[in-house]
């Protein structure tokens, strides 16, 4: 299973950059026009500690276009703007909850831990042994992390990676990550 976590600063990102966020969701959970069954995509909002989880195996009535995803993200934004406290089902397969950064990175044992960093190792050059059944990939909307987040990555043996030597958009990074994992059969 692949766990992809996108970290954004605040709920304003949902309004200011809806199209980018829509493309990120689509890049993570779609393979062409089919849903990936092997991916769980999460968006962690630092300000307010919100976690939006997309489970493709439970998703219904969604398309890969920005308008379809934008509608779901708009529902999430409205719930966050009302400062929800309880876990809320936003759409079939999409859940919004208040969770900490550490909870956003929840994963099963024996998971390969990766985070996108501007000075990270080239993903294509990293040897991934067969002992990992799961991969957790964390990236920030601006490739900047808080000191707490960096300390957490270091203390939990996350590998800093870069999926591209060229500067590319967030959604393109997710596409490149998924392509590399698909190519390796992981």
C-alpha cells in the first residue's frame, strides 16, 4: 500500500490553489481514468490540524477532472471553516478529521518512510528492498517543513528524496513518484 501525505499550511490553500490541490488528489488516486486501489492519499493542514483522507477503494462518483475534485475539496473547506471537531464524512471515501501531524503519518509496521526534500536523494537511485510492503511518501506544498516535522523525520529514519532534479509542481511530483513505484512494481 502507498500512503501519500501532502502537507499544506492553512485552509486558505483550498481557496487560493484549488486547481493545484485538485490535480494533486487526481495524481495520487487515479491511474488514467481508473482509481488506484493501492493508494491512500491524505492532506494534512498544519493550521488547525485537519486531516482529509481519500480512500480510492471507497470513492464513488468521482472523475479525474478538476471540477469533480474541486467540489469535494470545497466541501472539505466549508467544514474546516466551520471548525469541525468531530470526524466528518465529506464524500464517499473522503473523511475529514482533526488529527496531529504524527497521526497523519500513521502507517503499518515495515513501511518505507520517504519525504520530499529539495536536497534529497534521487528516487531513481534508491534501492528499495523487498522487505517493504508499504511506502509512506510525505511532501509539503512548498517543500518546507517545520523544525518539529524535520526532527520527526530524522528520529523515525525517513529518507529525504527528490523525484526530480528539475523544479516541478506538486502534482507532477506525485505523478513522478507513482510512476517510479509502478515501474518497480511496488
